[in-house]
C-alpha cells in the first residue's frame, strides 16, 4: 500500500478527478491519453443501496480510468459477490500466512509514519463480535470498514489468481 486518497461529500466525478491528479502528481501516472491506463478494482455494483450504481463505473471510465468490479459472476460477466469472511481471510493471509510470511505491506514516509494512516487505523480497530462476525455494525459516519474493504477489493483479483493452483489435500 503506497497511499490513500479520500474525498468527502463529493461526486464520483470529483473523486475521480482528485484521484487522477494524485496519481499524476505523486507517481507521474497519466490517466488520460493513449498510455497505459490506471486499472481500478472496486466494490461490485448492484441494485441494492449498499452497492455503487453502474453509473459510478461509467463516470470513472469517462474520466480515463479502466475500472471493473473486483469479482465477476460465474459466467465471467457482470459482477459477483465477495463475502466479508472471504475478504477478511484473504487480508489476514496476506499480512501473515500460516508460515508467518508477509506479502502485503503498508509503506511508511520519511518520518516512518504509514502513508495510509486511515487504513492502518481501520485495520488496528477492527475486531470480530463476540459471536465471531466481522463488519457487523451499521455503516455510517465514522465507519472505518470502507478503507479495509477498498484494499480487499483492490487485491482480490490478484490473490484469487495466485491461489488458483493451490490444493487442499488432506484438509477436512
């Protein structure tokens, strides 16, 4: 993780513009033009109020981003669902697998502070309920789960691809 971009009370177009400028200014990445495009993997769109509408995807595409859902349906089109448990399991495995190997890191700045402080705060504050559920509170102001969800959606397709050849022989 090399940074975080947050906008409050903005439209999808305003957020896409801030993100494009951030990428250009900090990483010299051009969003528009014939060069390679920035690829975003996002919360799968859908018809429920808890999911972004397809129009959000259209706005980002119009702004020059290559954007798609983190998970597609079984037919390879549209969007699929990634359960909270699957996202939590994946991130836990990336931060420290059963052998203690870490494959996901949050970069620090020159003062040794995390470059994604809200993500780190969210990760540090998240815990399961007494009955073992993750993300059980109602979303709203002050909700920190969005940072962790965004990270999970961003890495899901790559981690899913990396684990395709993994077998579970002998595990019950």
